[in-house]
C-alpha cells in the first residue's frame, strides 16, 4: 500500500456506526447518506460516473462478485465530488511539520491519548508480543488515524472508492480497493452500511483501506470475526501491527529520535542520504538532550524545516511507518506521538517564526484576536487554514485595509 487512506483535514469526523442495527439478520441494510455530511459527500448525479460503474460491475462479476453483492453494496451509493476535492488537498503533504503536529498531535490530544492508551495497554501488550510492533507505536497510529477511535469517518466507502476509481488519477488503486470492499460484503465480514470511513475509503480505528484489510485482517480476540468496525479496537490494532510487521518492522528497534545538529551543520540530510551513526556522531550530532547518539544501524538526519529547527535521526523502522502513509511528516508525527504517549516531553527544538515572522503562540493570539473582534478564525491552534484566511480578509475589508488574507505582525498588534 502506497497511498494515504484517511481524512486528515479533521472535517469529516464522528462515529461511523452510530444508529446502525446490531447483527446481520435478514433486514436489508441500505447505505443512506448521512444528513450531517456536507453536500459534496452525498451522492450527486453524474452520468459519466454511472457509465463507469456499469462497466465496473461487469469486471467485478468476472472476478467472482455476485449480482446480489453488487445490488446490496451499491444501493444508495453514488458519485461524491467532495472526495475528489480532498484527494487534491492532503494535509500531510501540504503542511509544514510544525503545523502538521499541531493538527494531529496537539497537547490536549496527547493528554487524552495517554488515558486511552492506558485503557488499552494490556490488549496492546498482547498484540506487541505477537507482532513485535511497540504498543505505543500502535497507539500512536490509533491516535493519528482516528483520534483514539473517536473519529473514524462516516463517508460511505463504496461511494468514495468508486468516485476516485472513476476520477482516475489513481484509478487502478481505488478500483482494487473497491473490489476488496465488495469482497468484504460478499464474505459477510461486514454489511454495506458498516463500510464507512475516510474520503479515501479507510475504515475503523486505524483507518485500514479494503486492500490492507484483505491482506492483513486478524481475528485477534477470537470471537470469530475479523472486526475492525466495532467499538473494541483490538482486531484493528492486530491488523495494523501485522501490516507493519510484514512491511519489515525490526523488533526491539526504535523509529528514531529528536536530535540537535551543531551550528552550521552541513552533513547529510534527507531520508535517502543514509550513513552510519558513527558518521553523524563525528559530525557533532547529539540527542536533543545533548547525549551521545544511540546506534540502531544505518540512519538518516531529517531537518524538514531546515537546520536550526527541530531535527531527527531516523532508523529503519521509520520507513516502516511510512509504508502506512508515504509522508515524512506523517511518520515523524506518529513517532513523536508514540514517544509522548510513552511519557516523553514535547519537542526540545524550537520551530521559531514562520515566513510572516510569527511564532505559533503569536499565530494563536492572532486567531483569538480575530474571533474576539467578531471575525471567526476557527480553533486557535496556530494553524492558518481557510477559516483564518477568511477571517483576516473580512477584518481587512471591514477596516478599509488592503485585502490580502495574509497574517502580519501589524495585524497582530492591531488586534492585541
Ligand atoms: Ca474479532
């Protein structure tokens, strides 16, 4: 699996299964558009998509999917323009590491996560014992993917994967996932109405795409079902651990750690520029706390926002996290949150000021100031998205200023 599987924009969150009937039974379960979903995430007319679906169904039947499965799975499903929009705007690739961590691992989430982690610790220990993936790494996937099970997404998977398969940018990948979603329905692992998740078809506590489910799903608690959809996350933990283990996770080795680069560091950086830890030691790289670097084999220095801002030494297992999502920011956030869940403190390095000359605290103050002045800037998280930009524009227009939508120190001072 090489692609992202989930909704990072945090805009489409909630309990996917709320209100559905227990058990399979004889009652036909029809996927109904959730009234809380925005219009772009409810089926829209699109004759070209309908044509594609008709042709797809023929291909599906040639691969053993029955007419009955197709009828049940596609009932109430359709073209979702909103998922195409999301596919083109993936947070983990478009954000700086500082913003990305502020979005997926803010302090209040670390605190919430430590409680959730404590509750699942014995289950996670059993999964770790079997697959060798540390409990805190699995808990971190759980946190980043679904806010510890509380935000699993509620976009219908058949609609989402068929829309993206039709759209075609990664058509084969999504068609393959659509096919596996139909197999899930056909084998009875889940009912069509249970198949809800992110914009990219990722489901459950750890946001598994249908391909990953088919290849790795485990009935870890032994209740006879490979169930990543229930409230109990243990099968999802085991399935994710199996995925990461098969990718090549090295038991007993860390993902990496935060480091301190010497001033003016000009040694190798970037994931492709690997070297022995002894080389980085010789170049003056230390742990963030100032200690000697641990040696877990060949490593790379990552300084995603430049030398002088937080930097990391990453080992083999970092690349195994990236198999879950091929974004360095994603893998750094998973490693960082895992460490925090296990008791570590915040990053030692300072992200400093952004291109507007503002620190994260100043960006938060600016957001609070805008909201206080009557221009809703959204959650004061220090991350400037569309809502903050709109608030700045509205403020600038109301004050007769040039409308740029961009933050500045002058704006912060005016609102302070
Ligand atoms: Ca089970």
